[in-house]
């Protein structure tokens, strides 16, 4: 692990084998939080090549199960937002797509930095569970047309640990780390298509348009290497979306929207 930290500090690329070994250590707990944090900071400053980012994403996918849809009719799609203040679009979007006949097995995230998380908003509903087992998520998607879930011990467990440490170490705004985190969860869903909502402006954690565009390109290029059909849009986050900010308030607003 010391060698991998030193390599990234020097701006050197890691091999696919090194990255797989790193993710394995993250997943099984054999690498300490402090060492992972140092590696994350080195990546944040020095970046990663497209090949490294793809290898990291693939290793994170392989750290757990992937959803299987063999024999299940229908088109499965998902959408991911990079997040912003008041961004609650996923909440009404999933049931709207389901009502149109699509299937949305949405693995969502929690708050990063000052941006809200879909799971945190949903858990403002008393008794709402986001820790669905994968089989339960698949069954609910088949039955209702969609489901909200979280990265679990089964699905992208490496991302679960890295996600927490990125937030704690202020390494959220690293384009390779964002790319691997998003796509490891989305590719593991086994979806047929993915829409990426990449936000810029004062309410996003990547405020600059150039940074947001670079992230969009990283996501598209990596998704293509993974064989995942995707499209990215740059959207404005210079002001809150909707009329409310705060988990419970945004849930109430979402319900009002769905009721028309």
C-alpha cells in the first residue's frame, strides 16, 4: 500500500493488477482507513488516467454482485445526478418513468459535502428502508417498476467504504473518484441505458462549467469502455431546484409534484 501511495503522489499510473489488489483490500478491510485516505488525497491532487479510472470502476463492480435480469421483459434505465442544493429530481422521476412502462432499479447515494443525498431524503419518511437486499430490490423493480436502494455488502461494497472516506477527507471533487463511484453502482444494476445529470454552478460541488464538462466526458468515456450506453447533460445548479431545501421538506414537495 505504501508503494501505491508513493506512486500516486509522484503522478505515476498504477497497473490493473495493483488497482484490483487495492480494491480487494478496501473491501475485505485489510487496508487501514488512514492509508486509503492518503491514497485518495494523492489521487485528488494527481488524478488518474482513463485506463486507471476504468480499472478502478471494474474492480469496484467486481467487489460485489451485479443485478441479473435474464428472462425479465422490459427496458431497464437509470439516471444519476452529481447533486446540488435542493436537487430532488430522482424522487419524482423514478415513479414517472415506471408509470410510462420503464423499469428503474436505482442505487442511490448519500450527501457529499454540502449537496443532499437521495437516500437521506427518503429516510426522512418514518419507516422507509433503503437497505434492501439485492433480491428484494429486483423483486420490487419487477413488481412496481422501480426501487430505491443503497450500495450494500453485496453490491459495490468497495464504493460504500470509499464514499465515506472521500467525504471525511474532502476528496469528493476528484473526477476519477467521482466517475468510479457513480459507474460502479450504475453498471452493477445491469441497466440498458443511463442518463447522467452533471451539474455546475454555486450549488454543485463542481461549480465550474469546465470541471463539470470534464466530469461528463470522463463518465461517458468510462461508461463506453464498460459497454454501458449512456448520455450526459450539463445542467445549471446556480440556484436551488424547486422551492424547498432539506430532506423532509423536499420529500413533501416531491409528493405534491406527484399529486399534480
